[in-house]
C-alpha cells in the first residue's frame, strides 16, 4: 500500500510522522475525504473548496493548489490500483516544540492514503442500516472539518455497542448530523427534510450534490431542523457521505422507520447519485 507524506509517495510501513507533530499532540489540523468510483474522483472540486475553507478558518496555509491536490489524488489512486473506495488526506500545522501558540517556522504536514471499499454495491445499501441517537458533545465550529474527532469516536462506538452502524447526534432535541455523515428524513407527505447549514454541522459535499439532484428531480425539500421525535415518526430516513454516497436508515433507536426497509425516495436518490458519480 502506497501513501503520500510531505512530498513523497512511499510504502505505508516507511511513512513516519515526527513525535512533535501538532496533529498528534493537539489535533491541530483539518482533513478531507473523497469517494472514488470507477477510478474517478467524485465531487473533487467541492471537496477541495471545503479544504481551502477549513484551512483558512484555522489559519493553516494551503500547501497546494487545487490542480496540485488533484494530481496527488489521481496519482495515489493509480499507484494503489484502486477503482472504488475513499481517499483521505489531512494537513496539520506541522512539527514544533509543544506550545499552544502557532509555531513561527513550522511547515504543514501533509498525509494522504486510500482505502479500497465497495460503495456502489455495498450490502448496507440494499438492507439499510440502524442508527441510534446520542448527545452531540462536539465543539462550536463543526463546519470546520477538524481532525479532532473524539466526540464522534465516542458517539459511533456507543452506536456500535447498541447494535447500530451510525450515531445521529442531538442538540436541544434536534438532530445535528451523523457521526461521519449528514442526516436526512422523508416526511409522510414525501418531502426531504435536512438541517440548514450553519456552524452546528459540517457542510457535507454529498449533501450538497444530493440536494441539487433532488431539486432537479422535483422532490419537495424542507431545509429545516428536525427533532428526534419527528425522525422516529418519519416515512423514510437516510444518510449521505463521501464514503457511502446515500445509505438508507431503516431503524432509529430500535424502532423501524416506515416499513423498516429502504423507502422509494431514498432508493431513487441513491440511484440519481450513482448516475451522477458515474
Ligand atoms: N465524514 N458530517 C460529518 C460530521 C462528517 O464527518 C462527514 C464526512 C459528513 C458528510 O460529508 P461529505 O458528504 O462531504 O463526506 C457529514 C467522512 C466521510 C469521514 O470522516 O470519514
């Protein structure tokens, strides 16, 4: 397996990050994750725009232009012979003696790897998944794709221990988003409901594409917050992320959603997304 670290492609066993990297010590960095289908990058431009924004918000210089990032992504996909899966990359503030203040002369650490994964024909897309709701314990700038994921690690582990595959995080009674995905419900009237963008959630790239596709398809959209109770009573539910595209949610907190199987609007949206990605 070949990874990219600070300008070089090398076997993962040889990739070493210094002990004093601020990503390791402070979680001082941001990341991106991009889906790959049929060897092609899905929604790459939008992901690189979000990276640019995350870096600017935490004041880490972007080490590469969009064209340079794209060349690195394409090369790592090619070197690993990956046709379907996920590209992960992160930028940290770099290596310096431990001190909270920004280092004067550190260079950002850039790391990238791929994970081969079946997305289009994933069994979970046919069966749907279970989610459980948990309190949202994250910081106040969730619109920044920070590598600090402790709250999500705890949320998703709690979901796993409850027999579910994803956690839906809840604040003030309203669902914010999934541990690593955007959360959607479909009302009994057939409208998609999704939380509006704010600092409370990550601006999901798959969410954005899906909303465009649903509008083009004439599916009614309500961009507003929804409560846990409304989710429990929804006709359908689903999540979106770069690593899963659109995944049906068939149970929430142990209760079946609708008929407890992937619903027609969810299946239609997944189909539209796959068509777009291909
Ligand atoms: N997670 N919300 C959160 C908290 C996320 O971590 C993610 C992505 C999303 C979906 O965003 P997008 O559609 O741009 O992937 C929403 C990635 C896949 C991860 O951490 O693995």
